[in-house]
């Protein structure tokens, strides 16, 4: 069983490497400028009613895409600013985000505040309800969050039945390592049943390997018996 800690560490490192690989690939995605909706995911407010610099980066990213699409295809997407009201906030995040977006060039009639959501899944769920209310045939949607959050947010979008990919805003280099690790731990938590199963497999493998070292002849006989039973 002395091998178990090593196997667990290797298991966690393997999934962390996979997570980083997918995260990098998500940064290379740039959607077509043909969207009907742009969802901007909320974050906490400053002083209870003001957009934080981190949240402003998300909104600015959505505004940049909106203006680029307008310039290229003359198509005005509806911007959904998604975020409910926290216990320490004076107004819903979506409301503060909408005010910011309008002040930075998004017409009010193309800005919709979603103010019920409390987490990323609900961001997607309630934004989808707004999209469905427009009754468009096969609406094209993109969502915006910080770059480290795009992968997990895309999973929530699929769970909510929302067909959308994400584009990420830049995150401070100082904050990024901590944010990436928190996202990885959140993903492990979201899939904890699967990873618990993986840990059990690691434990069984550690037992087998330990017995191979201590009782190689006995384990060899067992493997031989299994081979004879199934392959002869």
C-alpha cells in the first residue's frame, strides 16, 4: 500500500495535465461573427452596485465581439447580462452589467439583464429561457467569461441544454495561477463520483503491485489461473 500515495498523485497530475491542455485549446477558439445572442456571465459587484475590473473585462470582451460583428456583418446581437443579486449586493449583477454595457456603446434595446441566477449553471439556464422567448429558429449563441472559466462554463451550458461556445477575457497574470487551480478543484468536485471510482481503482492497483513484490509466485499463480480460464 506504500505505492498508493504515489499513484494518487500521478492520477491527479494526469487529469490536471488534461485540464490544462483543454483549457489552452479553448483559448484558441474564436466564433463566427453571426451570433444572435451574446451571454456575459456575472461576477461579484464592488461596493454592492459597481462593476469590478474583472467583471468589466468580461463585459468589454462581449462588447468588442458585438462591435466586430456589427462592423463585419451589420448584425446586432442581443447581449444578455447574466447575474443575480448576492446577499451583500444592493442591486442584481445583471442590472449593473447592463448599465455598464449601455454606457460603453451597446444600445439599450439590444441589452437584456438576467437577474435571477446564483451560479454559472443558472446563468446558462435562465439565459436560455430568455433566448427561447425570442422564438428564433436555431439561435446562434456565444458566452463570455474569464479565460480560466470557459471550460467549466461550457460544461454547464451543455447541462442547461444551451448550444453555445465561449470566448474568454484576459485575467491578471498574478491572479491566473490561483484561478486555474481553483477551477481544477471545482471540476474534480463536480465529477467527484467518477474520481472516487478512480481512486478506488488506484487503491486496488496498489494492493496488486504490493502483492507482486511480496508474493510474486502466489500472484503469478492467480494470473495464470485467470489466463487459463479465459484464454484456453
